C-alpha cells in the first residue's frame, strides 16, 4: 500500500513540474490594473495576447534567472496596455513565426522590433512608428577585408531568418547568406569563423557590443538602411490599431515613453 502512495506522489510531482516548465518559456501574464486612466469599466479586464521573438536585447529578452521578459518593447507594450485598461499576456514566438501567429489569431498584437515595410503591410496593420532604427554590420575585431557593405562580396554573412537583414543581404551580389533562428546564433557563427559578418539592427548590435561586454568583435558605423519599428495587429483590426496609436500618443505626451526610452537607451535619442 505504502509503495502505491509513494508512486502516486512522485507521479503527481512529475506532472506538476512538467506543467511548470511548459509554462515558463512560453507565456507570461502581467496585470496592468489600478492607476489606468482609461475607461475600461468591467472588473475582469480584457487580456490581449502579444507575440514577440524574445531574442532581441534591449527590445525583448530574458536574463537567466529572471522570470519576466524585459526590454524596451516589453515595457512599452505593458504601458500601452495599462493605458488601454487591458492586461497583456506575452508569448515568445520565433521571429519568422510572428506574422503567421497573428494571422492564425494565436495572438492579437506583435511587438518585436518589427520594421514597418510594404511587404508586411500586405498582411498586417501597423501602428504609428515608435522607434527609429536601421541595419549595421558586426565583424571580427581583426577583420581586415570588410570595411563596408561593398566589401561583402565573396563572404559569408549571418542574419536572423525572416528579418529585414535577411531581405537586404540577399540584394548584395556574391554574398553567401546564412540564416539563423536568433541573432545570438548569428553572433556565435561569426565568432566561430563560420560567418565573416552579421547584419542586424543597429540598436541591437550596439547593445551586444557595449552592454554585454563582447570581445573579439566590432560594429562598423555604416548604415545599410533606415527603418521604423511598428506594433502589428491583424490586417482587418484597424480598431485595435487605433487604440494602440491613441495610447502611444498619450505615452509620448505624458513623458512615459521618454522614461522607458531613457531606461534602455540612456536618454538622448540616436
Ligand atoms: N527590424 C528587423 C525586422 O523587422 C528585425 C527584427 C527582429 N526582431 C526580433 N525580436 N528578433 O525584420
């Protein structure tokens, strides 16, 4: 009899820990209650599901041992939700799976350092731009041959799959393009010598080099593109886009946007 009980307890513990693990990586619910000035009247606030590729510091990332997803986008979407009087639940989805997830209605909103462009506009509706970005290149510190995008011919370049970097690098003639799931994978490839350059968003390259104390690599100044980030909703959901824009505008007016900006980029806008 005793053995049976033990077995059951062990079994229950296993199931519980599997469930916890499954919950950990995938989703985060965050409340955005009390001080909201918006007019949501019901006590059970509505929850919006947000998709993000949480691999893009300082916009969306998760430090070891840290429960919450963090970064500029994460703070911004939580502030927007608070302003709208709704709760957010953030799901970590690979970047190239984000627009499909929005189209399948797995999520309602995407915030992921996502560049507004015409191609994507065919499938989603973007909010007003919320961050000015662009693409730069990272090479090994001792690199002698690559000083500009024009020098990439005959070289291997690592990019994140589904991104504007992947799209742009394919326009450069004679480049061997290597696509990876995350920017971290791209940087690993660069360091190990499997690629000679990484093309990626400038603020993420900046952060990688300066904040994460990387050695052996350097970022070149030259910009390949100028881009604007937008928050995406389903193509036909212009109502939600309108609400997001109104919240964004409010946060820009009341200084909250600037506070979040200063927290992640230290004040002055680039
Ligand atoms: N801005 C680029 C794009 O929209 C890269 C975005 C990558 N975002 C991410 N969370 N990994 O294609």
